[in-house]
């Protein structure tokens, strides 16, 4: 399928391609062997509730002491 680059360096994907990805709004773009490769990406919102954050910290084995040290480091004057 043919597509054209606009004066603002944008590409419009043909309907035949877009209909294959009905739930996708974002694509990762890369160049390999002088070809543009688009990979569908699903954006997930960051954890916003305290339970989710605590669960993630537990998974990563982050302790309260680690948090205190990180805060101390961040507040340190250069």
C-alpha cells in the first residue's frame, strides 16, 4: 500500500492497515535496513493508588529504609 509524507513530515496509515489494530492509538517506530517498522503499543496508566504502589515496592523488595535513604539523597544539596 502506498502512503505519502505530508509537508509536516507526517504519514497517514491506509484504512486497510488501521482496521487491523482497532484498539491501538500508539505505535513504536524504528528504522531497520532502511525500512520503517511500526510496532503497536498499549499505554497503561501509572499506578495511582497507594495499594498498587506498595505492592510494586514489595515486588521490587524496596524497604522503608531504602525510601528514607532515597529521600535523603534527593534532598542533599549539590
